[in-house]
C-alpha cells in the first residue's frame, strides 16, 4: 500500500516537472536595446531625425519581426509622444529653444514569446542646440500673419540690451525645400532688419513651417529664436464687402454680404456679425454669408450691421479675424429725412429767387419812375417854350 502512494506521488512530480519544464519561461527571454541611438539635426531649423541600429544578438529571433517603441518630447513638456515602428529612424519637428529628450526600447511580439510581449531596457539620448548669447538678446514679440492665404509677413522687436550694431537674419524651411532659405525682402527700421516679407510659398499649406531668427553683433553673441507653425492657422482674410440690409416687413430683416475676395474657399469662412438696433447691440456668428433676424420693436428707427471674417475650424486649427467691414444702415421714417433734405435747399433757392425778383422789380420800378419824370420834365419845357 505504501508503494502505491509513493508511485502516485512520483507520478505527480513527473507530470509537473514535465509540464513546466517543456514551457519556456518569458522571464528567461531577454532582448537587448537598440544600438547607437541618437538625434541628428540636418539643418532644417527644428525638423530632426531620431535614428538607431538593431540590438545585438538577434540570432535567436530570426523568425520574429522586431519592433521599437520610441518616446520623445521637449524637456519641459509633461507628455511624451509615443511611436511604435519597425524602421530604424523617425523624423518630427521640435522646438529648438528647448532641449529634447528621447528613449527607445526593443519589442518582441507575443507570437515569438508564447503569448507575452518581451521588452528590452530603455536606451536614452538628449539633444540641445549649442547655447550662445544671453537669453535677453533674443528677439521679442515675433508676429507672423498669412494675409488672405496669399502672402506671409513676419515682424519682431529687438532683444533687450543689445548693442546698437546688432542686426538680425531670418531663415525658414518647410517640407519640400532642399535647404533652409534666408529672407530676401527684409523690413528695415532705422537700418535694422525688423521683419520679413516672404515670396510666394508654393505647396506650404498644412505643413510645419520652421523659422529661425538669429543676430550678429561685434560686441556680444545673440541668442537665436526658433518658431514652428502652420500657415493655414495664421490666415487673416479680407473683410466682407457689398453689405445689404433689407427690411422685408415690420419684423423680418435680411442681412447679406459678399464673400471676401481671394483664394480662400467659401466653405472655409466663418463670419461674425455685429448688429445694432437703435441703442442695443448684439453679436452672432454664422458660416453662411446671409442671415435672417427679427426686430425687437416695430418702432426702431435705426438698424445697422457690420461683418468680419475668419478661417473656420474645418480648414484650420485657428485663425485671425479680419478687419471689420464698412457699416451698412437702414433708418426708419426716411421719407421725413428725404422731405427735409429736399425742402431745405428748395426753401433757400426759393428765397434767393424771391430776393432777385424783388430786386429786379425794384430796379424796374425805379427805371420806369425815372423815365416818367424825364418825360414830364421834357413836356414841361416844351410848354414853357411855346
């Protein structure tokens, strides 16, 4: 009986050892991190390349498709961007005013490891532009506007405490250009470059647009400034024109205007309308170039409105409002104003004609009187002679 219990215990032990011994433990599977991980600056003013080489000792995973998990951010950012890729490089735009940090590890997919993904340790790297010049020497108040989706203009102010001989240069790049290009049409103020008028920028919409403004001075180095934006997000359209205000009946009012001129599609506009009824003003928005409203009072004597435009959320992430259009008004009891408008000049003209007529009549009467007296004197003289 004791032998039977012993055999059963041995059988259980054999089954357990066989079962767990035949299953490879994922804890024993290891993979190395990628090699030679680095951030490379090709000179595109913030568009950088993160690149690496495959990890060592991949012979045991020849049948596996190796993947890489890449995380990166500007150093002051709270959020990492994460990319899963099979490639050995990845490109993206960064703010070169700040440092960049990135990390990467190797991933073995679940089908290669009996159902559990295996990851290597992290490989990390950082990147900084070469610091030069004090922070206060950077330009101030950079402002870029893409007017009517046609031409770009940027302007800035000098840095704090820079020497009088300081001057600035602007360079720009976007995907499609072979290299960074310097501004060829500077806005010059008192002998210094304080802005740039850009030429026609072909195929530049919906792409990151990179700008660097650096400076030169014989007395001290100037800290460069870097900017990234997309042109469609800084468009400032023209204001609408040909405004029309029509009072259809005692209550309904139709407001209509023409779409601003230029290359911006009609579907890309949003309009803000400021409407005034007597002393009350309110504002509303619409994506159409016509709106129907209701008067608050049939006794209102003055109705006015004006409009401005902006590129809407369907064509950009943001935009800049245009200037306001000219005001268009309707005034009640206009027949009274028209009557006054005509009566006052008519009264002046009538008075003028009356005065002239009286003067003429007066002169004519005086002339007739003079002729009568002359004839009378002649007649009296003839009688005396006889």
